[in-house]
C-alpha cells in the first residue's frame, strides 16, 4: 500500500506524445488526481433479467489538478493547454538574472504543438504511470488568495517500479496582489484599471480533444479544439457601463496581472508574475448579492477573436526548462 502522506504525483515531459517516460518531477505547488476511465458495454437479451455479455470498449485516465497559483507550475500547465514554447532568460544588461519569461499565445486559426507528460503516482514500494498526459483545461482564481486548477486526460494506467530519484520543482506562490484593466483598444491595453474588483476567475477549457482510431481502446492522438474561454470578475461598484457593453457588443481588451515575490534585484528588479492579455466581449451582468458586507455583481466576459490581439499569457519564474 501507499501511505497517503507519502503518495507523490510526478510528471515526465515526453519527447514524443504518447511515448512513456519515467515520471520524476514533483510540482510542489500542485496536487493531482488520476481516475481510471474504462468503459464497459453490456448486453442483456430478451427473457433475461441479468446481463449475459460485457466487453471493454474504451480505456484511459482522467486527470485533475489543483493548488496554489504557482509561477513554476503555470509553465507546465500552459505548455500543455496552450502551446509548447521555450523561455527567454531576463538579462540585467549583460548579467543573467536567473529569471525566465515564458510567453504563450493561443493561435485562433492554426494548430499548435503542445507538451504532453507521462503522469505518475508513486509510493515507497510501487507506482503507476499514464502516458500521453494532456492538460487541456485550466482555471486561475484570484481574490484574497490565488488558486490554479484544471483537468486533462491520459492513456490507461500501468504499473511501474518507483522512480530511482525525484526532482522537486519548488513553488513560487503568486498573489494575492493583482490588477485588472479594461481598455477600448488593443494598443491601450493595461491602461485603465477596473475599480472595485473583489475577485477574478479566468477559465479556459477543452483546448484539445483526443482521437481514437481503428479498433484502439485507448486514444491514439489529439487535435486542437475550440475552447470555452471566459473571464469573470466580481465588482463592488457601478455596473451601468458594463450593461451598456452587453447591449452594444463592443470589443474590450482586458489584462489580468498577478504578481509574486522578487526573483532578482540589481540594475533591474524582476518579480514572479502571471499576465493574461485577452480580447473580450462582455456578455453578462449577473444578479447583485452580498459579498463580505458589500453589494456586488459578477461580470462575465467571453474571450473572442480579434485581428489586433490574440490571447496571450506571460509567466515569469525561475525555470529555464520543463
């Protein structure tokens, strides 16, 4: 048995999607859950009260994760849910800072290469792994605390020996300091702060879908999908201007910035950060309710296509590679 306190979920970045590797990296800012998702077909003929035949029609693994908004973990999540990219080290003139910038862009018209992982559950004496781990959905929530969660899929679990060694990826907590801006042009993004924001939730789900071919019980590949992408925020203030935006359908350009600790001090200061730049339309002003003693409403904006701005996500951390 694996003692709960000693159970570790590990990732192994794959070179080729679906070709299993030894999962050996533990993200200290996230917890994972692996759920087998075998599907069984049943048959019961007329005149029988019980099934007379059953057979396996599909197999796989559902993946869920949750934790703090960790700048290091974000690179792993976004490389799978948005696109696989290489970071750029931030320089202080000619001096390396040890901090890296990762820039992810959701291309609305083209397929994108994404990172897959072999995901494992390991204990002291035995372990499991699931190859082709694809983290296709994520949610960022910020208020007086900041959280990261999401889901994905992987191929069927298999038993393996525990890895000989584990590399721990330290957590860099972001938040609770955050800002939200909303502007009328892409060129002016980041200029006008939204006042009275109590909380913000960014959700992007199902950026990819799996495909089974032939008689395969497990999925064999994946394709890009049309994601559901929204940004909602709870506002303790006048919502009249947002009602106007709902009624007119006018495009707006939103920037969410969440900052964390200082990673480098010198000729420049570098802080850990997550930033999302999004073209949106405001589609809903929800009912007013009490939020910690103030009257507030939830505003929901949908991420849309815009010729002047594609959804872009920037992470600053101290990871030079996954």
